[in-house]
C-alpha cells in the first residue's frame, strides 16, 4: 500500500552529559574525546513525533543527519525510536565547520534525496528538535525550513494531519516573556517544518494505536542488528551541493574566540549569619544588591 | 467507534502475562493492560519461582506456559541449598531444609521480577500480536462496567474505552478491580503479610564462593529469631546471579500490634552478624572534595573520580563473571584475564594515590522495596470471579505460606492458565454464562488450593526430619503433644487427619505465633548455636538515601486519599509506611505521596488507587 | 554605504512592548552612540514593529532610544505567524524607500548593518528565518555586545591573509556548560574564490541581560508606516485558537527567585504575604517547594490559588531555575528541591535549623525563623535602596 504521507527527521549526534559518562578538562570545558556521543535528547523527541505519524497515518519515515562518520550512532538510535524506513548520513570534509545556515543547505540537499522528495514532491513534514544540547542555537531547524520553502512551526506540543485536506493542525506552546503562556492552535497546508517543543509527548489514545506502536517498535528492534547497513552515506558530490554554500565557505558566521566566563557554578560553602543580628542582616541585604548587579548567565 | 476485543487482562505481572501467553497459544485474541511504563516496573518478589510435580493432581508450571523458559528466560540461580537459621545476637543454628524445598518440586529458581517479567512480556506479547492482540503499557484501568450485551466496558485514564467479552483481573494484592466490582472486600490485616527487601550487589563469582555453590546454582537462607524484632514471620536471603535479595515477611496484623518501620525490620536482618558476613564486599568510598580548591577544579575532580570509580566497579564485576570476562577478551579490549586484573589494580591505585579514595569492606544496596502479600490460608477468594471477570494470583488472595514455604508466583501462573482455558472454552461456545463457575471449580481442583486448606502430612514429615537435631524440650509445652504425635509415623497420619478435620484455621494460631517464630528459634540459637564473628559493621543507608535511589515519575495528583486522618490505623501508618509518606501533624495524619512505592500497606483505610499510567515508582530489580 | 543602521525587531503583547524589546533598544542606543562617535557616522537605531493597531506603540519606542520606527499595521499581523512575518520583515529590511524617509542620505542602502531580535520563543525562530531570507549570519542567545575593528586571519574568509574588518559586531554567547563565552562574528567572505557579503550582522538577545535607557519623552524620531504585500500562500497558515495557559510564572526572565516551603507553617498566610513582599522588593519570582503545591496549610483562596500551585514548584517535579539570586525561606532542602535550584548564582537560605540539608547548597545561611528574618530583611533592603538608585 502506497503511503500517503512522507515525513523526515533531521537529528544530531551530541555529547552524553550524564554523570559517569561526561568528562571535563581542567579548565572546565567539555572533553569531547573522552565523552561518549549519543542521539541528542531533543532529536530523540523529534523522532518520537515522526513515529506518531507512522503509527497514526502509516507515514514513511526518513532520518537524516549531517556529521562525521561516527554519527551513524545517532542514526542507529533514531532508528530504534521511530522505526525509520530510510537513514541518511551526510558526511564530507567539505561540510565541516558549517554554521547553521551552511548546515541548512546541506540538509536541504540531503532531504531532496529522500524518497518523500522524489518525483517533484516536497517532503510533507520535516521534524527537528527544539535545539541541540551542545550548540543550543535552535537555528538550524528554521533555516532548513527556509531553504526547503516549507512553513515553519516551532514549539509544537501536539499535532495531527488532515489527510483529505493535506493540512497539519499543530498546537504550539508560546512563552511570552513577562506575560502568560499561550497554547496556539494553528493550521498550515503541507509541506511544513515542525520544530518539536521539549515538552512534547506523543499520545496514542486507543488500544489499536497502542498496539500499532508496539508493532513498529518491535520492527525497529528487529532491524537494530543490521541498522548500520541500512545507512546511506552521501558525500558532497553525491548530494550535489555547491561548495560555496556549505561548510566553512558557506558560513556567514565564525567562532572568533572562546574565553572563561568569570563566574562558575559548583557546590558551595555557606557563610552562617545570625538572623537576629540586625547588623548582619544589613550585610546580607548589601550582598543581595551586589549579586543582583551582575549579569544573568544561562 | 468503540473498539472491541475478546479478552482484556488487567495487570502485567507474571500471572497476567502467563494468561496472555496461554490465550494466544489457544488462538485467542487478548489485550493486556499494564499501568507501569512497561511490564515489570511495578513488581516485587522475594523471590523464588517454583515448578511443582504434585503426587495428586497437576499444576501448570511456568515451563508449561513458556516452552523455552529453561533455555532462554533470565532467571537467576537454581536453588540447590535451602537453610533455615535460628538466630539470636551472634549465635546461629542452621537447619538444612533442602529436602523441604525440593519436596514435589521440579525446580526453584531465584528471580528478579523486573527483568523476568520483561522477558515474559516479550514472549507473551509476540504471541498475542499474532492473534491480533498485544500488550498496552502506561495505562491505568479506572473502571469496569457492563453494557446491555453483557460485554465488559473497560475505562482508563489514558485511552478511549473499549469492550471485551471476558476480563482477567491480574492486578495484584491491591486489586482495584476487586474493589470497584465489589467482588471481594479489601484484605484485612490478618489476611496479609508485609514483605520488605533490599537488593544487594555482589559480583557473580564472589556469590558462588561466599555461599559455596557452583555456576548457576543458588542458595536460600531463611532466618527466624531475634531479627524479627518480635514479629511473626521471618527473614530471607536468596542468591541471584550477581546480586542478593535480602528481606523479611511478617504478618501484617503482628506489625499493627507492634508497629515497626519496614526499613528497621530489614536493617535488623542486615545487622545480624551472619547476614552481614553474607552480604559484604569491597567498596570504594569517595573522599570529600577540598572546598578550598577553585570551583572548576572541584567539579573536574568530581567527574574524574566518578568515572574512575565506575570503571573500577564495572571491570571488577566483569572480572568476576565468566561470561563478561570472556566478552572483554573476545572483544579485544583485553588480551587475558591477568590483564583485566592488573587494570583493576591500576585504577584502584590511581584512585588511592591521586584522590585518596578509600577501599573498605561494606555492602552495596541497589534497591529497597516493599509489597503486601496475601495469605491464601486466610484470604483466598472462595469463588474467584464476578460476572465475566476472573481473578488470578494475588488479586484473588492466593499466596501460599506454610512454615518456611512461601510461594506466589507459581500459584498465579497456575491460576492464569486455568482462567485462560475457561475463557477459551467460553469463546468457542460463545457462552459466557457459566464461565466463572467453571473457572472456580478448576481453581478448587488445583493442588495449590488444597495446600491452602489442608496440611500435607508428607511435607510435614520432611520438615520434622530436617528438624531432628532440635531437642524436644525446647519446643515447649504448647506443642509437646503435637510434636510427639507428628514424630511418630503411625500416629502422624491420624493426627493430620484430625487436624484437617478440625480445620486449618483453628490450628493456625497455634503454629503461627510469636512462640514459633521468635521465642523458640531464639532459644535454639542460644542453646545450640555457633557464634559468628563479623569483620565489619555494615553502613546502612538512611531511608532518604534508599528513597533517593528509587526512580519515580511523579503524578501531580495524589493517588491516595486520606479519609480518616485521626484514625488509630492511620497513625500506625506513620511508622508502617516503608517510605515515610505519612506524617502526624497536630493529631492528624497527612500524606505526601511522592515517594510512594505502591505497596498497599495503607490501602485498608484510605481511598487507595494505583497512580495513573506510567506514573509512580518504577522498580528496577524487583 | 550599502549596509547602514541597526534594525531592532520589536515584540509586543496586549498593546505594550515586552520588556526585552526595551532592553534591546537600550543596548542598541548605547552601541550606536559609541559607533557614531567612533566612526564619525550618523547611523540610526530603527525599531521595526509588526502588528494590528500598533501605531500607538511607536512613540514609546522613540522615548526608549529608537531614532526611527517602521511599523506595519494589518489584521493579518495581529498574532505572530512565522510564515507571514518573515517575508514582511524581509521586505522591510531590504526597502530603500523606507530608509530614505528617515535617513535621506542613505541612498546606497541595501540591507541593515546590524539587526537585533529577542531570544524568546518567537524571536529565536523569527531571527533564524528572517536572517535566512537575508542570506546572512545570526548568533543566538547573546548577553554581551561590542563593536570594533578586528584583524582577522581565517583560512576561508581571508584566504589565510590578515585583514581588518571594520565595524564588526562582537556577539558573546555563554555556552552550554556555563563556563565559557564564545564570541561569534558575521564576516564577509573576502577570499575571491568564495567572495560574498554577509549583512546584516544579526543576533538574538537574552531577555534580562541589558537595561533599557531611562525613558526620555523629549526624544524625537521619525515614524514611518509600511503597507506590506502578503504572499497568498503564507496566508493559508491560520491561527484557529489561542488559549492563555496560566498566569505565567516567569522564572526565566527574573534575576531572582524567592521560594518558600513548609517553614511557613507558624502562620502560613502572613508568612506567604511577607515572602511575596520580599520578592516584590527584589523584582523576583516566587517559587515553592513541592509539598506546598499540595496545599498543606489552610490559607485564603486567593493566596492558595496564586502561590500554592504546581507551576511554582522548584525541583525535579517542577521547574529548574538558574537565577542570579535564589532565596530559600523555610525550605529544608530535599534532594528533589536542590536539583531544581543548585545552579543558581548566589543561594541564600533562611532557616532556624542549621542541620537542614539546604545549608550544604547555599552560599549564605541566615539562621532564624522566617517570621523574624523576612520582615527585617525587607526593611534592610529598603534602607539601601536610595543609595543604589543613585548609583544607577
């Protein structure tokens, strides 16, 4: 049966920040060499969202990532989450050092090679996570949407697809600083690009959907042993990217300098103050004002 | 459009899963609904799983349901030694009860339910899928009602409702289905035991060396005497592959009489010299980080030490496990066992010299848990069904407690098969009107049910033979006569017959008493026992530390409602709740549900429900 | 010149600019004053506003530092839709006729030199798409900025030669570990093989890091209206409904959080009132420990529904907060709670019990009961206020 819906997920390989796995250098920077790499947590949630499309609408799922050869780990893990039908790795020295705009170009070219983009189609839905846990810019998703010409919908906490009208209905969680949180219900014709909110939870509300979920999960596990063979690796030439638009040459921005931020976080040594001594309280008040004079570092 | 299925099984414990597998093998469509994130996350067992071959009648054993059980299931060790210890302070008198353990048994394997049930779920789920059914987890059934057609309507917190022709209630000792259908009242304290346990870490070959067993073999040690802190019941220690299950089970009414915190009860066991010697191992103790160092340095050190300690532990565990050792060498990481050993020594050396880490004798706790267990002798449902809902295992109150004999898993599986068979027949005939009664008779015919109502004189003989070394005078006035009777083979038959006529329940108070479980063993230990020397004092975690290790997915709304905040029972819950969820404030009992491990200790006088789907505690070992 | 002026994309709600909009204008003003002085230029801070009935916002923006305001007014812009707003902002950013209305000498204008967005939900995504349309570079979550002439030697951009890039915007963003500042630059490719100009140099700015300028009602500015052209395809994106989820408990944009726990039990209503007072004094958000959200003490309905709610919980079952200042009043410090606040800058605990676990996770431990310490602390803080206003 021909699927009526094609979806893709773009994912990222990221350091594993859990204790016992992460390693830091003497200066407090991440020791990437000693730290394991895994499928980024936001990417994993995006895969769950794509999986919902498979369970509910029988969609074909493709997963793509731009990265070094060992990014196949991320693809293998993604496979387990969403029982992907296609796995792509875009890997080439020419892509290295790319900022988000140059990355978006590579991803655009990669998505164009997926099944859902063949015969003049546009990939119906592309999913990405909200941001990466190391880079954290949150830019790659929206910029890839621009390159694809897809409508961008961010902070999506729930969605469904009207297969007749070929329209996505999404619920977005928008935080308005200093005001309230809003859940916005928005409708957009396909193709769309959905950046999944970190609080997204795929929900399946009938017994039959739950059983379908299990079935595909098992299918995915069955493919786990041979997943690496399933991965198609593309270099720059195979993707047909313009070298001026990808990698460092295609990056408008560069990292110029990295330096230590003055304040650091760690366990603390408490200074004990007698709360009944007014003079000491005055000092506490002064300290509070001093602290609040500094900058917020998040 | 209401979805319809043939059978719903509520509860993914070993009984529910066995029912699912059996129904699938009979070609029937069934859906199993489990509230936990996956099957196994809400199960706790002592535990040993038995397979029996009774002289009269037959039981449906786990290997009858899963033909590949012996070859593929992740059971722990085959128990080949079963020893009862009478203990008092540092004195221990051991009685070899292996014969009692092997009585009419094919085998008894120590198990950790979380991983075992996970395996059952894999097997049963796959079989069920082929029949158009399967397992749905993370769903909490909220109500069972009936429509005009006689179908049961299942409502849950997470899914749209659906209809089924028959239901198997396998939702455990705190069965909500039993309560919401009115099939039986909540169990009374005298019908229950409270079991508490900790899982202790111990590398595989050290287990074997410590307990004098071979590869794949296991030992079970039971404890009676002063460790019970005056309660009726006893302690246990079972060897798993690379862990130990150490715990205790006590009459719930005995605990209500003399409230003691479950943590204190398991601690009394751990502090017993014999037990502490059993559980000891080598442990790395991290040094406090120098606060005068710059903060980045402190953090870097913290992570470095963490990583090294993890490496030392992982390598050591692997080194002491033949299969893990082999894997390391085959995988090319190490060339020989000696190389692994020297690496372990090297890492240890690094930790000591660079970070002043200490290596001491102590024990390592992995998980603390509690569960209520129904006593089939007093609480088994006589007619375990209600309309087209069949009750199995703990939900039907069918646990077996006879002296040192504690069985529940195998009973649940046996019930499950009988229930599945009854349902299959009803589906074939398309007539469910006599299904419940037919199931009830099936259960009545089970040898397990017989054991709940009568004494088996041959079992008694085995037990008495084992206890031959115990001087008669210790046994005291109360049993003097009975003991003399039972010891004589001629008179035993008569005596047992008489006893069975008089009724199990009249004899029970005699046998299950403080005297039997506490005073007699203490006297035996003090008179005949050997002194045990201990090399260290175990560092026992605080309750806060134990709770911190447990994994929770907090449900914002509380699943338990305190309806009688000033009741005496509730005040006792302040002590008896294993995770301190209750506090007494201004004479009223207040609940903080976040650390709840859903044991049911407080269920009797509260509005007690399981948390919603996926919420609540997730047991890692069980 | 081709690239001139600093465009600031303003966000607003309920007819008012949201705080970060004014903060961005403040920083823009400071930067451009320095820029104009250093380079002898007269480039402008241009605020850009999209919305419905937004003309009345514009004057305020001038008072907070804008030299010019471009506004596009349309019912189609009532609520932000990325698909609709992006092309409109692109049109505005590339429209020379608009610029000539407030900067008649900018006859060579192609695109803005610099561009600011807010680093919030809407802004972070809008900045990514708009700067994508403009085919330029973006750095997000910035908390420090500077403009300078930099000598750059880069394998690709300068083909390895040392070149001076004038008027470069240095954009500083804290990295994920919290230890490091990464400075991002958006630079033209001067290597002939890949020659390309990248403007505007754009960034999204973290709320709460910069201060607005003092409001000056005498400031003058040019307010220009723009009639956007909508792509009919983009109008197919429809907002079907908008529900306000809750009165926002805003931990993220506040510098301080004051939390209370079961220590209020002596007199719950009064103690909570005092804590709220303290929070107001510090412009802090109020948090609670987990047990409080279960409403364990009797208080008035108002206090209960405002403060004893799950969305105020700080901890593993609630929110993780990282303010500059965290005050824990009457909180013993369970592991659940500590996990939620231990990354705060400076932690102050108020507790009569020196054995409370919170002591190990705080920088200052004020020993005493809440009912005694909090009111006294408020007084001391108030006493210091005049001196601090003077400093600002």
